[in-house]
């Protein structure tokens, strides 16, 4: 076997093993969601037993007066609302840092970089104290307001705007009489859209999977996101609901998959060229 062919075979085999490794949890989740509670612990973990997916989904959305549906709606509100606001703020801040020279710009950007390096759990207690002072504990704002800030989003938007938004195009728009806000809205946002989609998806996943902040700020079960609700079901020793927890985990993953599939078309290299031509 030639060295080039051997390297291709080894590379393909390695990638296949890595793909298998990363897809195994998803396969297990799909298989486990079709099983009853007894089959979940009494059958092979990676293969099907009796098909109970329909029954599990029916129980999932009817247990406790259908509270799972409310949890899913709360997660959509927190993730989509927080992600959208965080993306807009990141776009405006990143564009301003990249295209407007002002005194202290480097210092502001250094603070943003420092915020990126701070682990989120370290901020939970200060956020809780501020929300408590503002009397926002146990309200939707306790999750929405912290979710609307993304230091990494600002960093990514600033870096992308510096590289992708031509200063000559902005100057031409100013000579044509366009206001700064119109330039940002019609030129900056269009050219920065691939980076902003990335920011939105990162924030969407981060807020959707957020567990600690809702845990310490929300006591009302009707305000819980799906992560907190499924954990409560899983931790209840009086009512074992393993099959519902697994089915709920499968359902809770689907919105993220749909978001990635629907937004991936914005990741195109020719979008910048189209924005400049416009």
C-alpha cells in the first residue's frame, strides 16, 4: 500500500472512530427514549426493546398537568430572547469598538477580554445579589437580564468587524449622506451576519443549557427552564420517572438541532461579498 493511500485510510478510520464516539450519546438517548422504565434498566443500553416512545411522550406532556410544555416554553423564551438581545448588543458594541476610535478603547476591550476569561459560576452570587436588590428574584427577568450579556459575543463581533467591514465602504456611505445608524444597520449588520449567527447560536446553547443561575434565582416551578425541571423529576425519590426524564432530554435537544440546521445557511463565505456589493 502506498504511503498516501495508507495515510488516507488511517485518517478515514480515525475520523470514523471519532464520529462514532461523539454520536454514541445521541444514539443512546434516541434508543433509551423508546423504552419503558423497566426496559431502561433491564435491556441492552444501545439497542431497542419494546417500543414505548409514543407512551413516553404522552406521559411527558400530561404529567403534572403538562408542566413540561411550560418548561419548554420558558427555555425558548430565555434562550431565544436572551440570545437575540445579547447578539444585538454584541453587534453594536463590537462594531463601535472596531470602527470608532475613542479614548480608552483599548482599556474597554481589555475589560471585555477579562470578562470572557471569568467562569460563569463565579458570577452567579454577584448576579443573585444584584437581582435581589432589584426585587427580580423569582421572575423571568432573573434569567433574561443576565442572558442578554455576552462578552465573548462582543469580542467575536469586534474581531470580525475589524477584518470584514471595509473602512472605505463606510466612508463612501458617509459621503452619500447616510447616518451612522443607517450605515450600521444596512452595511455593518449585513457584512457581520455570519459572526452574529455564531454569537446567537453560542448564546442560545449557553442559555438553554444554563442550570445554576435558574437554580438559585427561581423558586416558582412554573418559571423553571427544562433543565431545572428535568433535574427535579430525576431527583424525586418518591416518583421514579427515568423514562420521562430521558424522553424529555430527547425533546429538549430538538430545538437546538433545528436552530443549527436552519441557521447554518448563513455561514457562507460569499455573504461578505454580497454585503459589499449592496
